[in-house]
C-alpha cells in the first residue's frame, strides 16, 4: 500500500512538472506575441530558442512583428552556431529585405518649380565670366510620395556676363544662368533659369553735373580746360552688383526628367 501511494505521488509530481514547463513555454510565447509591436532583435530570437519555443512559432512571430535584425554575415554565422534553425534565419533575412525601401523611377515633369537659395556672396567686383556658382535647394521636391530632390541638394550655375562698376557713376552688372540640380540618384536635372543684377549707379546725375562743368569750362584756344566740378564728377564711381548668400529664387525643370528614388 505504501509503495502504491509513493508511486502515485511520483507520477502526480511528474505530471505537475510537465504541466508547469508547458505553461511556462506557452506563457513565453504569449508574452512574445504581445510584444510584437516592439522591434524584434537578434537577442529576442535567441531568447525564444533558449526557452524552447518552436521554430514555427518564432517564424510566425517574425512575420507579424516589426524587426531590427542584424543580418551581417558574421552575425548569421553566430546564429547558426548558437543552434538557430535555417527556417528562423531565413525568416530574419526576409524580414529585413522586405523592410528596405523599394527603388522606383519617378518622372519629374517639364516646368516643375524648385526653390533654391544662393550659397555664397557674388559680386561684379570679383566675379569672372564663365565662373561656376553654387546654389542649394531650400525644400525637398516630393513626387508620388518619393523624394526626388533633397533639401540642400547642389544646384550649379555659371556667370554669363560681368561689368565692373566704374567712373562717371557707372554701376556694376552681373548676369548668371542656373543650369542643373543634382537629384537623389546623383544625376543632374537640367534647369531653365537666368537672372541679372545691377548695382546702384548715378550715371544720369553725374552726366548732368559734368555737362554743367563743361559749360563752365575755361576755353583757352585750342584747348578746353575742364572746370574742377567736371573733374570731381568724373572720379565718382558707381556701386558693384552684389548677390548676397541666402538670396532665393524659383527655377524650373527643363524638359521631362526621370529619377530613381526610394519609395
């Protein structure tokens, strides 16, 4: 009778232990499932494997969760060494590949406007014909949910005309073209834009004063000696044309362009 009771107790304890282990495993799986809104990482997978969660359950968890796995070659080898099943490793790799942005080709229509700003000060006093000049994109150009031109993208232009400020109140002039912007795929998109600026001048005023001075000139045949007023006005200079850094422009795409972007 005593042996029978002892045997009964032994089996009862064995059943209780088995139930406890199964409950713990289910508890872990349930906890893992409830945490599916968090990003799964490599350590989470290892923890589930150590807890005895089946490969099928882990794969299902990966497919229904946000993931941030490290799938470098070294890490994958470490997972294999740690006993991770091939199905689990494959699911981890597929999860990360599926989260990578897809590359799509986006059309940028002709006459699409782009807002830019001058990157550096420009002056007719120092600029030279043919100099390259630089602008930056102020706001990203987004088409169909994809960024095709990023904020800060490089815009290239060129000086096409320079006139220095000079005597007799002649103002400086500066003309430039804006030729292309660099898209997110590194390719240039042609632009159609040009502009010119002029410095402050007073040619009319100087000419009038000079004329008065000439009218009051002393005539000593056969020479004309200019009066002091005319001489002073002749040395009065106009101002250079200056385009300050941060000056803003709206430019336009020249012809349809196609950009490979992430979406």
